[in-house]
């Protein structure tokens, strides 16, 4: 770019050159990547050939952007390295003009004549199209990081195979908006803008549009946009001609006019419901369950292990994995069948994972695949499904452990309704797999169950609740309940000790450092000792003269008026045990005493 005005800011000189040399329409943008002021058709913040001299009135702006439609451009936004590789694999190395963004690339193409490409059309994972009334940040802007030109190649026409892909992707974009699924970071602005334009076409005013956008942004954008950005999008939509709301489908109105009503749109029911074959349901027997863990985990189902932090949920899940990776195993009296295990861990560092594996008998040849996940993968719609397909196809596990929902969910876990909808979609996806899915979920508070009913309803397997035992003297004592089971009868409450002991490498082939043993309270041990003492006295007493000694051995208290009933339950247990061994128990005198007679 030539220095047309040496005394001016370089970024404004660049904007002036873009306008005069390329005939592009330019915007000034802030650090949040949003246009400064209004930017719709005819707005004062749009600079083209007719008002290019006014570009210097912007002053010290951090960035500039090109408006794609009026500039005759279509820009392909490759959001990250994975998207760059996917594009190169499918279309080869691009020879057109390319700009480097902080995370990816912008590919500049000439817009095809007569083809309307709406903004934000996602054509591949991480690949969006900037078309129609959209914009893209231009070099030499410096926002979160610098935007620079990767090359100075001519801007080529949009290739035919890309046009075909864009045409195919448009209905998918509408289905995505209709589905209620989250809008990820790469497409939040465009989806919200499309929604605002649809509402404007339906006759809504600024106040109504802004209210709908704020609510949608809160519930569906991951993470939510700043309120200033939402307000700017609503203002942009108002620049368009107002339509007639009476012609909008009622369900679409309830969904805040999230999609346009083109003639080729599929019926809404077709995208939200799947009709089953009633005859098949009636005339065929369901397949027997090929249990992963009998009564607990079954293929194609979503189960959840939840509880407060620090109780050892991850250790318990690791114990299940250890049992599966051995020849055979049982846990809480139920068989765990051998099979491969895949763990997606977003909670722990590699050093913690290394240490955790070292406590177990898992060996180097075990069918264990362990991924430390750096970014959330749940709730990203088709990206999540594609990721799961890859993992299951590659590793063929029988059990997949997700540790934890909080760490791997792209949305806000506190929005229980959204988390529940994500899990319901997830549960539908995994029905086709031969693996059982176990989610670890951290409760925010105590009690029998602190999860939302939305999350609870999404579970298609069982819900396991781990909590601390009431015996405060045994810090490793735990209670495991199964408040919900959709695939088998509810299991009995389990009281156990979960102990962790580092085992030397030479011993780990046979001895696990993760042990689960039945819990026995100190009171139960004491009662057993008292019972043994009472039995000895009973065997040596035929006239009842030592009944007071027997009562004392059992732990009863008595006074001048007779024996109290403080320990009635203990007495009833002892009486039953003695009778089972052939002793008769009878009353003695007015004191309520008892004697044993063989």
C-alpha cells in the first residue's frame, strides 16, 4: 500500500487504499471485532468510493473490516489449524488472496453473480462462509492479535465445487438454528444476525428483536457474546425493511424467527421427530443386553456417576476400567466383562493421570486408550458426533469414560436445561455404538441428588450417586446408591471403603492399589463381640441366675424398676440368634428379665 497521507495513521491509509484501489466497502471496528456505530445499508460507518475521503474522520481505530456483499467478495473463514488442514485435503492449496488471522486464515474469492450466500454458512467443521451482509477483519488491524496478508495473489472466482458445497450447507444451517443446539464461537455472530434479520423480515421492532437476541445469546451462544455486540447486531437488523409478522409460522415465532421460510425448507416435524416402525416393535423381541457391567452399564446407553468433589468418582471409574482390562472381574457382586476402555479426561494433568494408572494392575498391553482433552467437545453438534465416530471406529472400546461433564461441555453447566438438552442429543447419537458411556458429573452441593431433572431425564442407562458415609471416623467410607436404572432393576445400596495405596511396579501385575472392601462399622464389630460374650454366658447358665451378667454383656442398662428398652433392637437380634441355635427365651419375674434354656 502506498503512503497517500504520511501524516495520517497507517491503518486509515490502508482503508483509503482498499476503497480506491479495490472498490471495497470498509468499516471501522473496535477491539471486540464489532463495527463502531451503525453499519447497515446507508449507515455513516460504511465507507466506499463515494465517501472515501471521510475515512480519516474515524480517528484512532484499532481495526478495519471489509463488507463482503457490496465489495463483491466471498470470504472463506478457516477458524483454526484443523480447518486449514481439512480445506487443503479437500480442495488443495488455495491460490487466491489469503489473510492470516490470529487463529486461522481468510481466503478471498470473487462473489459468483446471481448467487446469494447468506452470512455464516458453515460448510465444514471450523469453516464458515462470509457472504452477503457480512464482514471480515482486514490487515493491518491489531485486535487480540495482528491480521496480516499471507500473500498478494489475485482474488480468484469462487470455485464451482465450493459453490456446490455452500448450496448444500444452507439447509443444514437452518436445521441447526431450528434444532435449539448451541452456537459455537466460530458462528455465534452470524447465527444471531440471521435470527435478527428473520425477525425483522417478520415485522418485529428493535425492542422485540433485542429481547429475543439477549435471551438466545444467554442460552445458546458458547460462550455468550458481550451485550454490546448483541445490541449492535439488533441495530444492524433494523436497517433492513420491515416485513409482515402475520405471515410467519407460529412455531417459528416461538423460536424467535430463527430461520427463513424458503419454499424448499423441510417441514419442522421432519427435523425434530423420528417415526418408529410399530409393527417391528410389536412383532420382534428386543435383543438381549450384552452387559458391560451387569445391571449397571450396557452398550449404547448413557450412564452417570455423580457426587461432590473429592469423593473418588474418578478412582471408582478407574476401578471399573481396571476390572474390564483384566480377564474377569466383579464389583459389588456383579460381573464386569472384559473389553477395551477409552477415557476422555478433561479434569487431570498428565502427571496425575500417570500416577493414577500406576496405582492399578493395568499393564502396557491392556486395551486402554487415554485422551487428555484440552478443549470442550460436548455440545458442539455434528463436531461432537464426528469426533465420537472417529474414536469409536479407531479404538472399538466397550466402555467410554468421560471425566467430566463439567470439563468437556462447551456450554454453561449451570444452565441445567441446556445441559440436559445436550445430553439427550448425545444419548440419541450413542445408541448405535457397542460401547457403554459413563459420564462423571460433579455436584455443586450435597444431599441425595443435586442434579437437575433435565440432566436426570437424559440418562438412558443408570445414575450412580457416590456420597460420603455418615461414619466420620472412617474417611475412606463411601455409600453408592442407584436412584435410577432404565435398563435393569435398581441395585441395593452399597457401603464400602475406597482405599488408595501406591503399589510398587513389580507387584502391580497381581495386586491393585485401588481396593474396594465392604464397610463394617465399629458398632457392628462391638455388637458381635457382645453377642459372643452373651452366647458364652447363655451356654453356662441354666437357672437364670446370671441373667444380669448376660444383659450387661449385650449392652443393656437396667435400674430398680426393671430393664430399660434403650437397646431393644440389640435384644431382638440376640434373641433371634439364640433361638436359631436351639435356645428358648422366656420371661423371668416382674423385672422383665430373660433366661435361656437349652
